[in-house]
């Protein structure tokens, strides 16, 4: 499959579900930030130098050392994608919103299952990421590490014995690693405990972010937890402590769900049933409402209150109902009303076709 088709396919490897604790833990992500020696950081690069960085990464990717570890990665410059296609990559979590700015200097490389992606000239020259379903931080780290080692065969990274990998923002200096999990926490939201739990998580040195990472809001009860600091900690330690915090939040979410089932089962069944009904029959729905209702249905499926769509289908719908993906379906810009109509139709089709 060519990269253009990959981009336009709603499903990515990480959405297939079935990973460990996959009912609550939607996905695990590891990314490392790397820079090339001899080049200014991306925000200071002119077009020519930015092009040289892209070219150097392209050559490194073609090296057997990378191919044997990462499989085939295909690179495309952001300027070769339409604005809608670029936005779809954000909606699928394959690139961060930052890669959209100044896109003529930027590129992305993807493996065809989209489990591995490399952003070029984002905040750093390279951001190598691996996204997997469920709680699989170790596996994600193993894959990123392999790709990174392969790239290092050809690329000369900016590295200091004292500080570690040098990065544009000092918070990334050191390992350059951010480990993160995306969790679905409707139970904690419903028992009004999510604020308290996430404040504790922040005090333990972890950041809580919304659906699209830094500076975005938590739609559909989805929260991203990640490490704040990378310097002075080995990669394995970062993963161990994130695993431990994640385990605690998981346990609290399970407790909240249990309490809801024991104390508010009727209300819960009503909430889930209404949302499922609306999603299956509505003819217009906003993006915010769709995310909220999909979250209710996912909770209902997890708690076996309804036998409905597979969780992977619900994750896919979260992408298929975002604005850029809808625009792509019609091959034209849509006004808000047209979008709400197409969104409802997309959801009806998916849920009524079953499985
Ligand atoms: N566990 C996860 N599952 C799915 N997507 C994720 C996950 N963690 C992060 N992402 C996505 O990765 C992108 C970047 O996230 P974020 O801004 O948190 O980190 P970053 O860009 O790596 O770090 P920094 O802010 O240090 O530059 C966003 O699109 C976000 O939705």
C-alpha cells in the first residue's frame, strides 16, 4: 500500500485493540527526540537546510540496518499532502499538530501498518514514534530502539556525554524519550474522581494531556499520561514508573466501574442505551456529542451491558468522524451542518452493519 492510501485508510495498527488491558488502555506510545550534529534546531533552519535534514533521514531509512529492524518505511514531504490529508494524520495520532506548521520544511515517514512513524523537522530533527494497542510500553520501546539504532548507523546525532541527546526543548534533553498511555476513564469521570486522580498523577511527575497531546482537551473521556522529565532517568526506569502509575489509575477506574454497577446500574444502563440508540439513529451529530456517546457505548460494551460493536470499531469511528476524515470522504470542504449530517450517517452505517 502506498503512503497516500495508508493516510486515507481510517484504521491504523494501534486501533485494532486486543492489547493488554485493552478495555481501558487504548494505546501505548513511545517517542524519542533526536537531532543531527551540525544543523541548527528545526525552528532556526531555512528551507535549504531543512531539505538537507530530510534528505539525510531518507538515506538513513534506505539503509539495510533500518530496513531489517523496522521494515519498509515510506517518506513523504508534508507539502506533497493536501491540507486535509495532513490533518487526517493528526486525527490518526500519527503526527502531532506541530508538524502542520511550516509544513514546507517537514516530512513524515510511515511503516504501512502505521505502528512506526518518524516526524522530520518537528520540534526536533527526528521524532521516532511507535504506537501499539493496549499497555505495551516495553514492546513499543523495543521497536523504537531498534529503529533508532538502525538510523544511528548512518546519522550523526547531537549527543553530549554530560547531558545525553540534545534537543530543542531542554525538557526533552537526556534520553529524549516520552512514554505515554492513552486511557479511557469514563468510570472515574462519572464518580467525579477523575480530577483528584489526575492531580495525584501530576504530583508524581507525570503530565496529563488531552486527546491530541499537548494543549488539547480530553474528548470522549480519553486522557494521555506521559513522563514530564527525561534527563537523569534511564529509559527503562521511565517505563517502569509509567507502568506503575498506569496500573494504579487502571485499578481506580476498575473500582469506579464496579461501584457504578453496584450502586447506579439502572442509570448506567439507561445512559449507555440512550447513547447507543442515538448513535444508531441520529441524522445529525456534532463531533463533541459523537465522542461522548461513543465513550458511553464503549463503557457499555466493556461492562457487558450491551452486546454491541467491537471496541476496535469504536476507536475507528473516533477517527472516521473527525472533520478532516469526513471532508476526505466527500472530497470537498464541508460546512458544519453538512459535517454533522455525514458524521451521523457514517456512524449509522458502521453500527448498523454490525461486527
Ligand atoms: N498513548 C497515545 N496513544 C495515541 N496517541 C498518542 C498517545 N500519546 C501521544 N499521542 C499523540 O502523539 C501526538 C504528540 O503528543 P504530545 O504532544 O503529548 O507529545 P510529544 O509531541 O511527543 O511531546 P512534546 O510535547 O514534548 O513535544 C499527539 O497527536 C497525541 O495525540
